[in-house]
């Protein structure tokens, strides 16, 4: 099965174009103001006009007020919501839109129990545990992922063209999510790294 690819943290038109040209399946906008990759819904709407049909638009939020999430959904065509904070299932469901729930993986976190707390989620996104929110470009210990984890798995956390083949072969996620691994600086994407990352994922698909 083709591993789907999401490139997250887009802030510039030329980076949108590079992601689309490389063949990524989804583009993520960060609506978390403390993040250096933050964009306003209005800015994201401008960027989203460059995204062709059948490339998903993902909106990332962290403990945001429901009114802000609703406003973002009204401003641009968000296909999937991605929640990275302390949101519970009632919060995630209220927007009547497909959602991913992020888990910050660390020893002691029962991922099976965590996944079971979010029935109806489109998938579970696994990221590294760091202080604050987001994976910080760090790889977590993939052996912490239980083999009986239910639902669709999206793998994130420190992925690059150099390690994504091993990640896919070991974890077998339905999708991979990358941000810092394809950047020249925070929020500024490196087009050659984007192309190399997508090529590496396709190489992994051929080997499994």
C-alpha cells in the first residue's frame, strides 16, 4: 500500500508549489501561535489557493478555543483537523470534521488505551515527547509502539530522507508526517529535501 505523505508547517507560496510538485498527499498549516511555523487562517487561505484538488489540507491546533477552530474551517478548505494538545474526544468531535489525535510518545504511556479514548478518530499520529508541544524534530523509540495498536497510524517525529525508509519498514504506518526534516530554517522549506523525502518514501513502498 502506498504510504501517504504529509508535509507540515508551510508558510510560503513557493514551498506549497514545491510540495505539490514533489507529489505529497497532504499539506499542513500550523494554527498554534507560539510556533515559528504559525500562520493565521487568512494567510493559510491565501496559500491554500495554490493547492490542487485531491491534495488534503490539514489544520493543526493545540488547546485552541472552539471558535478559532471554527473560524479556520470557515476561512479555508480544511479536510482534516489535527489536535496536538490536551483535547478530549468530545472536543475533537464537536467540529463534525475528520480528525487526527496526536500522542506524545514516552515510556509509560499506554498507547492502546490512548487510542481507545478517541473512537471515531481518522487516525493516531505518533510524535516524540518534548517539553511543550510538537516533536521538536526528535525521533522517539519506535519499539514503544505496541503491535496491537488499533486504527490507522501516522508516524511523525524527527523523520528525514535518511531515516524514513527504516521507519516505514519497521513501523508500517499508513502515513508519515514531516516538518523540520525538510527545512532550511523553521518555517522555510528546502525544496531539495522535500523531493528527497518523497523519493525515499516511494523507495520504502517498493521494498515492503
